């Protein structure tokens, strides 16, 4: 995957794994559907978690500058850089790319509904 190797990847060990999942779900929604996911879609994409966990993760990601989220707007979450991916630990260079498709959370949850 040539595109995947050119994308900037940030390893932030101070983030919780749920925060990284929520960021990636927001990014995937923008890349695949050109719109932000709702809070419920974020919860479903990162199941099992609560709405409070989603709200806390969004607040933390906004505070760290990974996403922009204007107050009082519906579906306004957006990554500050659509090409950036983040994780809590460094990626495994020996992992087969087929084991982790680039977009899986939102597609999987939408197909089950």
C-alpha cells in the first residue's frame, strides 16, 4: 500500500486506546463519507463504550489539537489533518496489511444495521 506508507503517523503513548479509536473513526467517516459521524455512530464504531467516554475522548482530542469541534454544531467533528493517523503504540512493521484493512469500523457497523 503505497498511499499508506506516505501518510503521516503519530504515536502518542499518552493517549488512551479509546481516544485513538475515536480519532480513527472520525477520520474514516470523513474519508469514506465526507461527513462527520454522530456521537452514537462513534460509540457504535468503538463498541463497547459509553456516550460519556465518547464525549471525554472528543474533549481530549480537541484539547490536544487532533480534531476541531466547534461548539453547538451538529456533526462538526473534523480531524485537523485528514492524512494523519494516530495510535498509542508504534505500528508493527511485520504485520500483514490484510490483517488490518484501512477502513473497518464504520463499514462493519453500518453493514450490521
